[in-house]
C-alpha cells in the first residue's frame, strides 16, 4: 500500500461534491456497504483520493473505452 498523506483525505462532503451526488446518497451508500471504500478514524469517516479514483473507474460503462473504432 502506498503511503497515505492524511492531509489529502476527503470527507463525505468532498465525496458528495466531487461525484455531484447528495450528502444523503453518499451516507446511504456507506451504510449499505457500497460506494467509495472508507477509512474510519475514531468516529470520523474519511476517503482516500485513490479509493475515489478506483471507485469511479469501476463505475465506467458503455462507450469504447477511448479506443479508436
């Protein structure tokens, strides 16, 4: 695992803003065990930027993946 810079961690409001989803949707996904993987620090929930990138990559569908026809 790459070293993690704690100053780069995102909170749920960052995830909602970056994915253009409501805070309630981000929270619901977390409670249902889906969505971006979380890091729990005490009572706080944080997200690594790399986890967000991986999650978004896994959500891609359709198209031709940027390849030429």
